[in-house]
């Protein structure tokens, strides 16, 4: 460890203790050092950390033999007035260059050595901006220089600049020998800067025998290689033998002049293990964030050339001329993604969409690359640190950084295009914002799209279409519910004459009192429940074709069909079903009571005797029904123990109605799962994983009636996840169908328990049956449902 030389005279001690105390408050100040060396004088050397007797063995073993020809070029940055260079010169190493930014000390050392050591060089120079050619030295010997630059209060900037210079001026095969106190913040920078293409080792300098406690000095050695290979750091000392004070820091080298508060430092062995773990993860291909400097050193190969299928994550900015820092991913497209429009492009992902699977997973990112038509795509994920910063400022800040990463000619100044994830909204109006303890922040908004769906435009050709959307902030890229808004005047044109008569049956005096209010509200927008804006909702209803014969038989006997929808959302699907299939008894299960309030207040949701909401856990709700069914079945068996088996009524099919009248639980005819997952990073946005878990699917199968239909809305951009869910459902249900809508990530799956099943050639007849069952104010709406039935395909 650094200590004050025993050669100092008694006069300097008595005269300057207090004055010295005030000179080195900032180890990076040239003026402070000039004053320090002026006070100490020409002949009063100050030895940082360790003396020659301690350094001789380890140091000489690292340097080329003195007899080498030509003599190895050695640089000693921040030399001060240490005698280390003089001793090395006398030991046979004459080609030594010493630099320091203090003119005072360089002048003193030049005068002291001019006669006896004429070949040794002394130069006034800033070690963070050295004036040497690249690859000048075989060795750089740092004795406390890095530690002096790394004052925690000042941050790593100066240390980072200095180490970059060291790497530049060292020859291939050369060594950086750094004597340090090994404080945690110093080691963190040192290890990170010398990861790729450097062979590192750490040595402990033997301590002098003394009754007084001393500070432990370490020697970190980094050897420069031609390759970009990543090595583990070798620890060449016995950890258990260290007598190191865990609180040692730079200020302690001035003892007894100055007593600084102790700084907690991580143990050297912990720092080594942490860094080596990082290096192991790099070698294992883990998604580690590379620095731009790592990449320029070849950590991921030659970036000036495209490498098909290459992908890695990195950090950009945060130092030097960049105002902000960013997390990014670089992806070189596969050949079959071509032809390419851009050689290199940048894709900005807003903070609100950064956690979506499409942008946060490797598989999703490749999809973005393919659609971008860029041979190399740099995907930048914005976060909260970029709030309140304009896109123009972000692009200006990023432009010089991404140019460094551009391949070939783009690296020479070709303009790189910036792209951004967009929702295509022309106009947005926030209607309501609320935070739920279960769901988190929720937004109700009215929007107008830049491009309207042509099918909807044909139904309302004279209107600028607006939609009311329900958005969970936890998955902002996914619209939870979307309703069409139409003017009150148009709304009344769509209701039946009977409804209008009911609405006008109040007294003349009451109508007169309300006349002005009705005139004022005639142009107000209202949610229209006769249309489903979400194509996958139409897809869900198209699946009813699979049991259309069963539904027709139930309706013909004036009975009702029990339907359970798990997931209320804004209540649009249940309200639509309620309107177009009046024979359904619909129960909606919703975990969050806030959703019911929002559906009522902002989406005109209403309950009645055929549409009810249970605020409960959906999975537990189904299990409770199953348990109740099992208990009722056991009770029926007990009551009919002596009766013949043909008098028993199975708890399925058309017996549901009679069972309900007798107080017996009924099985579910249609079960729809339409819930989102709170963990979008899992790769499955809908439903939550528990809803497609094997144990729950088995419960569903046991709870469905003999002709029952199970429908689940699966949202995932991962084909592997879809395949896994499909495979699981195939093992549980007798028959499995699916509907994949074009340009839609939703895969709607339909499971059937019945051994018999609709055949392909029966679909036209079944479509006619379904069309007769559907009741619409606008018959054209049924066309989209019937069109979807043609895309249903059998998986089992």
C-alpha cells in the first residue's frame, strides 16, 4: 500500500503537515499537485503504496529481460517524485518515459536525473489525453495513477479516458501493470475495460514486516492480445493470507498527514468472482449487455460486415458527447428476409411498448427485423429516463452512436433511417383514467384511426368512425376492449320499432320536459353493442358453428344454453352475445370489481336475468362448479341406488334445464376464456398461463356438457408457445379446432368433449343453422362471422 517515505526529513514534517492537509483534497487537481510537490521539495520523494523491496520480485518477473534488444519501451504515467523509475533505470531498463501533469514535479525530476540518467525522458502531459502514437510501449507501469483519478465523487469519466489511452498506446503483447488499492469502483472499471482481447491476472504485493497495520497493495496485470478472446481473470495469491483492511481507500495513503473517513470496499475475492461470473455468462452466450467499446474491440466479430443471424444486446451512450443512455439490440437479418430496402436501420420502441413480447423477446425481435426490410436493425428500447424528451432530440443523440455500428458504406456517412412502433391513431381523447389495486393503471380513451376498416366504413359510410378503447397500462400495446361509437340519432335507427315504442311510452308532460335535453344529446356518441370491433371476438362466435345442431335442438324446445365467459373486459362480448343469441344464459366471471364499474359507466354494460356478472376468480369458479357437479351426482346416485339405471338423468346436455329447476347444478354448454396475462414478458399475452395448465383444462373437460364447447383466445407471437398449448389440449379434448385470422396474433382454439363431431362436408349446413340462430339489427354483420367459419380448421 502507498505510504510516506521514511527518507523524508524532520524539517518537512514539522513545517508542512497542516499545509499538506489542504493541498490534496482533490487528487485530480493539477494545481493541488503543483502545490503539494512545491511544499515537499525536490529531494523528498513520496512513494505511493509500496517500496522497491516489495515490488522487485513481482515487477521484474513481468518485464522483458534487461538484456532485451532493443530495450523495452516503458511508460510511467502520473510519475510524481517516486524513485521507482530511477531504480528501474539502474536495474537495466533505460527506455523509460515518465509523464505527469504537474510542471513542478517534472522540472524537479528532470534536474534530479539529467546527469546520472540521461536517457530517461520526462514530459509534462495529461495521462487522460496522451500525446503518443498508437502501440508505442511494451509496458505501462501505473503506481496509484488510476486510483487518483477514480475519486467516487467525480465518477469514472477520467479513469475511463485514461484506460482507453493505455489500451491505445500499448503494443500487441504489451502489459499494463497497475498498482492499486483495489477499491470496488476501481476494479469494476478496470475489469470491464480489459475484457475482450486481454489476459488479466491479479497479484498481492507482499507486505513489509511491521508492528503497525499497513494497507494492502495489489498488482493487476492486463496483457494485450491480437484476438478478441475472453479469458477468466487469474488470481495469483492466497486469499486467506491477506491482511487487508476492508476500509482502505485513496485518502489513506496520506496518513499520518490526513485522516479521511473510511470507504467500504468489496473484498478483492468477491470482485474477482463477480467479474469472472460475468465472463462465464458471456462465454455461455447469455444476453449480456455489451458496451460500444467491447464491440469496437471485436467482442462480437467484425461489425463492419453483416453476419446473417447475428444478434446481441448492448448499451449505447451515457458518456462523452451522448446526452442519454439506451438499451438496444443489434440484429443482422437472415438472407431469406430480403430483398432489403435499407442496409442499416434504427427502430425505436416507446417505453409503453418495451415490455411487449414482440420487442422484448428474441423471437419477436426477428419478426420486427423481417418486416423492417433492413439488413441490419438496431432496436432501441426507450425507458423512463427518456420521458419528456422529444423524438428529434433522441434521434440527434443516437445518430453518431448508431453510425459506429453501421456496416460497410453506412459507416462512411450514409444516412440511417429511423423507424418507430406506432399504433396508427389519428386522434386520441382520454375519457377516464383510474388505478385498480388488481390491474394497475387503466385508461378509457376515444380514438379515430388513420385508416378505418373498410367493412365498418361500408356500414356507416358517412361517418368519421370513432372507437372507445379500454387499455391496461401494463400491456399498453394490447387493446383490451374496443367498442364502436355512433351518434345517438344513428343509434336509435338501429333499434327495433318495439324498443322505440317502449322508449316513447312516457307521458306527454314528461316528454315535453325532456325535449330540450334530448335535442342537446342527439349528436352524442354512444357505444353500439350490435357490432364487435375486435375480429377475434367475431372469431370466437364463429366457433358456435361446431355445436350449431345442438344449439338448434335446445332452442326448438324453448330451453336455454348455459354460457360462461371468464373475463369481462368492457363487457362488449357478453353484451353482443346477449343481443344476437337471446337463448343464452350468460354468466361472466371477473376478478377485478373495477372492471364491472368501468363497463357500466363507460361502455353501457347492463345486467339482467339472462346476463349476470360474478366478481370472482375464474379458475376457482369453474372448479367450484365441477365440485358441485360431483357432489350432486353422488347425491343422485344415492337417491336412485335401488332404481334401474335407465331412470337416471345424466348431468349433461338437455337435462341442464330440468336439473336447474330441481336445484341441481348444471354443466356448462359454452365456456369462453378471454382474459389477459399480467406477465407479458412470458411470451403469452392471453390468457394467463394457469388457464391453459393441464389441471385446469381437465377440470374444464369435466365441467362441460356432453355437447359442450370450450373456447380460449390465445395471444402469443411465439410459435413454440402456441404449439405447446395446442399439444396439451389435443391430449385432453376429443376434438380440437382452431381459427387463425389473417394479420392477427390471436389464435382461437375450440375444444369439444363429444365423441361425435361435425365433418368438413357438413360445415355449409351448419353455417345455415348458425345464421338462423343469430339475431342482428344489421344482418350484414353476420357475414363476418360466417366468413370466419370458413377459416376454422380441424387439429384433431
